[in-house]
C-alpha cells in the first residue's frame, strides 16, 4: 500500500520508515516505487531488517531515480561495500543539489546588493551625501569593530594581570 502511494507521490519530500522491520521483500517494493517516484528527496530506512539483496534492489532503483538525494541505512544487515555503492549513487545528486542551492543563494545576494536601499525622510538626505555601504563593506566594518573590541579586552586583561602582580 505504501509503495503504491509512493509511485504516484508528487508532494511528499521526506519519509521516515525507521524501526519498521522492513525486510528484503519490503525493500523490493520500495525500490519499485523509487524507480518512478520524482518527488521524494530523503528516505530513512535505519534500524530495519533490510538484507544485502534488498539493498541491491534499492541500489538498482537509485540508478534511474533522479529525485532521491539522501538514503539512511544505519543498523541494517547491509555490508559496508553495498553502503558505499549506494553512497556513490547518491553523491553526485547531493553535489548537484548543493551547487543549485549555492547558485540560488548567490543570485539572491546579487539581487539584494543591486536593489536600492529603502529610504525614509531621515535617511534620504544622508544617502544623497554619501553612497550606501555594500554588504561587504558593512561586514568588513563589523569585523574591524569586533577585532578592536577584542584587542582592547585583551589589553585591559593583561594590564589588570600586570597590576595584580
């Protein structure tokens, strides 16, 4: 029943099936569903009774599945070699997902820097007199302030320690 639902799933992104006593047969049914599922990103099968053969069925399904990025298989009856095989199948997908997320974040950053800062009557005159600081300049300024404060704290502490001697 669950495997049938996963075949037509378009909304569920993460599924936790740990501690469900899933065996080779259940892994085979899940593998059949994963072959056609295009939505599920993360699947937790930890603490199940999946065998080496069941893991092989899952690995075969992953070769054609472009959606699943993470598959947890801790505390199962699967060898390290089979786990490495599955990890190797998922790793390029995870790298692809991280690269897409990084590109999206960079695009948001560029748009934020390109957008004019909001102005109010109090800041309108100030912004016409001096250009607005970029995020990088604000970060650099903040780092400078923190560095100065830390240096001052160390100097005061060392002075106090010297006076105590």
